[in-house]
């Protein structure tokens, strides 16, 4: 199995911010743990960035399209208005494949298991979803401007990353 992991934003683009939290930092932290767990299970992992550097959307798609990946998964944190919205959601492209929708449901269920409000699996035409050849998902791990979602993110990051990796591997019958 081969997976391309994308940690949204980075460098001059911090993404959503709340207090001293930056989306780019949060998704890099959890994404690297997911990557570690995937590699431990024998998955080949490509990362679009490995540090706090800026990578354009076109470059992220180019990286993802250089090889034949089973999935492209982009990690993000949502934002709306402080303490108003909460929960997790997973996006697939408007013409997302059944394979992408299946993994999206598994990842969404996993996040809900950690107490995030279920905002569902949704369709969108985001650049990285339409610009990658592999089945693509964009995972919103709670709202960065919600203190309860941040508490969940911080408290459960290690276990959540391990479980997300298990769900990704669980879609590949060759892993069993």
C-alpha cells in the first residue's frame, strides 16, 4: 500500500489560527504520527511537507501525482467563530470514488469515536481533491477555534493518529 499524506498550510500560510495555535502546526504534528504508524505497518508514505514550509496547492498535487498512490489524505483543522462551531468532517471530491467515500466514512467514524461532533462526510471541489489522481480525502480534525475540540485534539493526538492509521491500513485487504 502507498499513501500520500498532506499536512495543510505551512510556512507563510499558517492556516486557521486561534490564540497561539496554528493549523499548520497541529496538522503537521498529528500527520507525522499517522505517517509513523503507517510506516510501522509496511505502508509506503510520501509526505507533501515534513516541516513548517510553504508548499503550493499545485506542488502538493504534483507530489501526489508522481506515483500511483492508493490514497491522498490532506489533514486540516476547521475554523468558524470562536467557540461557536465544533466537530469533525471529511471531504471527498464531488465525483469522489467509492474507494474514497469508504475511507472517508471510516476516518469520520474514527474521529467521532474520540468525541468530536459528527459533521459527516461531505463532497467538495477543493483544489487538492480535484487535482490528485489517487482517491483523495480532506480531513478536518475539529475546530481550532473551539476549546473543547482543542482539548480532544491535544489529549487524544497519539491514540487518534494510531487509530486513523489503522483505518487507512484496514481498507487494504493485502495488509491482512
